[in-house]
């Protein structure tokens, strides 16, 4: 059974992931709204300040992947791109986005 702390973490992660995915969905595609693209990862990156790096990267990866699904019908239906290629395309853009949330390594100067 999940503890209250675990449930709270899930809610916080979803609270960062879903708005980011929604903004990415509106900010990308055939008729994008650029403002949403600029605002898209702010909730996920705000989570990255408090969450472990792995959790933040997973949230950003999931948000980016969900945000790209607005192009699925166009790529597979209209253009006729193979499904495997579309999945590779989506994962290829989501993975670097998750890498951007990794914290910089600490350097001890003295």
C-alpha cells in the first residue's frame, strides 16, 4: 500500500507533468501557438528544483512524449510514416529534453 508521502509525490509529479504536456501539445504541431512552447516546461523545471534528478528527468520525458502525441495522426495517417519510425522520432526528441533537467556536477574549488 502506498504511503501518504508516496501519493503526495505522485500528485506533485502529475501536477508538473500534465500542464507541461498540455502546453507542449498546444505549442507544437501544424498550427502551434509559440507562447505555449515557451511556457511548456516551466512546471516540470520548477519540480526539478526540489525533486531528485531522476524524478525530474522522468517527468520532463513523460511531458514531452505526451505533448508530441498531437502529431501522431498526422504522421501515421496523413503522411503514412511507419509507426516504428514515429515512435523513434518521439523518443528521439523526448530523451534530450529529459537530459536538460540534469543538475550540473558540483565542483569543489578548495
